[in-house]
C-alpha cells in the first residue's frame, strides 16, 4: 500500500517507519527542509531505542521515503496519516491547539487524486475528524475521500515494540471502504492476532483520551496510597503487588513516584477536562488526578527538604536522572523541572546527570545547574542524592562509592529502586516513596 505520513515528529516517524517495516511503501512529509535532509541520511532527531536502525533498514530497502513536497507524496497515496503536533493551546486554557492539523488538511486537499483515506493519528479532541472532512471538502469539492481516526498508544522509549505488538488497534471509520483500507494497512498484525476495535470516529477519538486519563488516575491513585503508607508505616510496593495480582486491577502503572510527566498525560488530561466542559459535563476523577499530580511534585520537594534537616538553602543536591522517564531524552513536563526549580529558588545548589536528557534539560532547567559526566561525579561533595528517573544504569550503582563521595549519606529514592533495609544496613539515611 502507498501510505503518506504528514509530520515527522515522534508519532509520525515511528508510525511511518513501522508501516514501512510491515512492507508498505511510505512517504514521510515535513516542512522543515533540514530535518528531511537529515532523515534521508537515516539520522533521526530524537532518541528512541531501535528507531534509527529501522529507519536506515527501510530506506535502504526502498520502502521509506522523505520529502518536503506534498505534490510528490499525496496523489498516489491510498491513505494519508496526519501526525502533526497538537500542543496545548497558546491561550493557556488547556485546549489542544489544532492549527497544524487543520493547516495540513487544507494543504493536502488540492493534491488528492483517487480515493484516499485521511487518518487522524495525532491525539485530537472529539469532532476533529469531522472538521478535517469539512475543510477538505471546502478546499477540493471533487476529492474522493473518507476521514478516519486511528489513535496511537505508543509509549516513548518502547514505541517500536508497542507498535509491532500492540494490545489492540482502534480504528474509527464512517464507511466500509475506509475500514477495508485501514484493515489492510494493519494486516501484518493479524498474524499475531491483534484485536482490532472498529468503531465510529468520535468513539475512536475519545478512546485515546479515556485511556490516558485512566492511566493518569491509576498513577495518582497509587501515589496517594503511597502517601497513606508513609503515614501509617505500610509498604506501597507490597500493596501494589497485592492489589495488582487481582486481574481486575492489573499490576501495571502502579509504581509510585514523583508524579507523571511527559508530553501526553499532562496535556491529554487537561484537554479532556476542557472538551467535556464544552458539553456541560465533568470528569471529576480526572480533575482530581491532575491536582494530586501537582501535589505529588510539591510533596517530593518537602521530602527532600525534610531529609536535609528542614532547609535546602546552601545545600548541594545530586540528581540522578532528569527526563520524565527512562529511555528517552524528552524533558517535557518532567517532574524534575518543578522539583529542581523549587529547590534552587530556596538556595539549593544542584548537580545533575542524565544518560540522554542533558541537552534537553539545559533548555528548561534553571541556569546554575551543574551537569556531570556520570552519576558519581554528581554525588561528589553533595549533601544528598535524589534518584529521579529509574534509568537502568542507576539500578546497580556502586553504593559504597556513592556513600564515600557524599558529604552526608542521604539517599532519596523517588522511584523505589533500592531496598530500604539494605540501604540502611549500608549506612544511608534513606527514604523512598511510600515505604520506610
Ligand atoms: C503514554 C501512554 O502510556 C501511551 O500509551 C500513550 O500512547 C502516550 O502516553 C501518548 O499519549 O502518546 P508516555 O507518556 O510515553 O506514554 O509514557 P508512560 O510510560 O505512560 O509514562 C508517563 C509518565 O507516568 C512518566 O512520567 C512515568 O514515570 C509515569 N509513571 C508511569 C509512573 O509514575 N508510574 C507508573 O506506574 C507508570
């Protein structure tokens, strides 16, 4: 099949590359010329495990192409996926900014030739596909096309595997013709019996928000239970294990921490709140999950302050990990930003290390953060160490060495990587989240 991907951001690049790996002929379009030139050479602008190899392989096998020209990419496409950005609106009101989606629709319209399915891949509010349809009809009344919604459920850092082995694929369509095209595109997944949920366009659009909102609620829930554990002296890791074994609850997304971040949960939860408000409805659980998440970050600041004896002023704190989660260089909405900024405002000095995220971190963290070459250098002469992001390389630290490098053996483990008993045996003043 001939597929065109509009937008070579995270979603567009992963999706386009994986479709070419399925055997389809894929053309990825982006307006930024330099980006397209770089991609043509098989170099990718983001860090995502396995992606660069897959891009190179499919370019060399002739199935993956990059261009800035819609006139080359659209006329022969049987499906055009819109994977452009939907940032939070610049008005700061939580709405998703759909400028790029509508602009893309307007720009592709004149080039549509034979029957084409225009698929929304970006996370968009309910009703967006209908608007895309209206725009294309306005721009090109003769175009033979259908619109569809095909939300993505990829996690950064695990996107290739999530794409190749999804729990399900959701397609929202309004005609059998469009359904046939989308089923054909995902045919390689039939071999591994991936369920395809075929539904209306509005249902597909909302299902993405519902999934992310539910996961955000699940994380905020376990973070609140962690706080209760701290009050009563219980262990949240054991509680997560105990409740997670109940098939109705499930063990995933029950890891307490400093609060969720990233480009999806914070944006999609607020966007959902705004969408339902327009219909006079509420999503109170989602609203609360968002509040709990803010409070969790503030609670982490207090936790660090308490461990430092009540004040961070004049203290040096080592941060291990800065990105919102491991295996990515993404700093968007990373809890480290709020936590480090608050501590520095109160006079703390920060030394930090992250395996992939330091370039991005430099753009968003306050000036004055000292970036180090490794975890040990960050700990040298620090008054406490905070394990912020659970990168694999921080899971087997030389703890004796860390203890010797620190001024004070204070270890604040915001991801519960280490065993509290063992840490205390080693002589650390240790705290995790939701366990003593
Ligand atoms: C999330 C969803 O998991 C994907 O299914 C979805 O496609 C994607 O958003 C999206 O909308 O595009 P992502 O933001 O890449 O993916 O990362 P997650 O692995 O979901 O982690 C999000 C945040 O939650 C991280 O800050 C992580 O540390 C935190 N988290 C996750 C916890 O604090 N506890 C957990 O148990 C799980």
